[in-house]
């Protein structure tokens, strides 16, 4: 039977059933609406614009170390906070486009760690340069950053590093390789370090640098996403319990010997190592000759690997 559902129910369903990219977009939009509605209410209906500024500051990352010590949580909150409509719009579009491409090759579980670590790298790089370079000494006390740009840049550059010759179609330009898109974005941010949004450009470069290193380390066998995923899984485990009744089974028969169990565990480790080695070989081949240079078997392996991870 057909049943009407509320907008809230629809949003909750999309969040629960969607992939990590959808959830990241939902989180950013939710914070964007909260901040802008709070600012609107406090400014217009309450008449205290200073309160609105105070609320906003709780999400913004200050460059000044003295201020940061009083608001250390902003190292995380700033990566989900936007005020301007076009700021969040372009960030979410890039996250959607490039995040989907990257997840097709590396799986969903690489996206959130890359986003978080890239944004942290961007935020820390922004704080470092503002406190070290003489050019920023006059503005360090008032500079504050917000936005997902550093995390999104990490995903953009990571995708371009993994798939440099992958082409996407841009309006008025046609098919353009990812390596040129990433290069232009990085060059514009380098030039922007002396402009009005110097803090944003610096944070973008920090995120971009991390995205490049993330892929290079992955190709050498080091997966930087494992630690973040382990923490996330642990935290989720505190709040989400397995569904269904708990059943305790008592095995009355003798189980296989400890030697056999060790053998199975060793075989599983060997299989995982072989899969990782195979993935590294395919990623190296993509870097040299592009995705179109892969065989059908290699494309099938990538497809199944991304689904399993």
C-alpha cells in the first residue's frame, strides 16, 4: 500500500542508505543551514548580530594559536562549515564529481579518511604559514578559516594523481584530463596566497599536498586510511548494536586444531597481500597508460575490489 512520507523521513532514508559522498554532502548542507538560519534569527529577530558572530566563530579555525587553544574543536568543525551559498555549492559539486570517480577505483572507505585528513592537513598548513611568514603577521590575530575546500582539494588531487589521464567533460572546454584540472587549481591557489583569500588558498594547497601523498603512499603499500577507519568503526560501535537477538552457541564437538586455525589465518593474510600487490600493479599501469589501457580482467578486478572495500 502506498504511504505518504514526510520530507524528514525522505532525508533520513537518503542519508542512511546513501554512500559516504552523499553523507558528507548532507553533513555540510546541514551545518550550512544551521549557521545561516542562526545568523538570520539572531540578527533580524533577536537583534544581536554580535551573538551571531560568536556562534559562527565556534565553527571557524583561527590562525592565532592563542585563540585556537580556547577553541581546539574548530580544527574539525571548520571542514563542514560554510556561510556563502556559492562556496558550499562549488565545494559539493567537486566533492560529488571527483569523489564518485575515486570511489569507483578505491572503494567507499577511502573517501572519508581522505576528506578528514586532507582538511586537517590544510588547516594545520594554514595555521603554520600564518604564524611563521612575516607577510601574515599583521593579519594572524583576525584570520579565521572555514569550509570543506581543503578536504575537497585532497580528493581532487588524489583522483588526478591516481588517474592523471582520466577525462571529464567541462562546459565550453570539452574533455579535459584530470591532471590539467588539478594543476590549474593548484597554480591558482599558489597565486592566491598573496590575495584577499590567502588563508583559503594556503589551506587548499595543504589539502592538495596531502591528496598527492595519500595516493603515492597507497601505491607503495601504505594505506593511511586504515587508522581513521578503525577509529570511525570503534565510535560507531559505541552507538550501533547488531540487530537481532543475541544467541550463545556452545560447540559440543572438538573444533579443528590450533595449527589448522593458524593455517587458515596465514592463508587469509597471504590472499590479502596478493590482492594488495595486484591492486598496486594495476594502479601503476593506470598511471602509465590510463584506464583504457587495462585489460578486461584488470577492470573486473578493480570493480570487485572497490565493492568489497
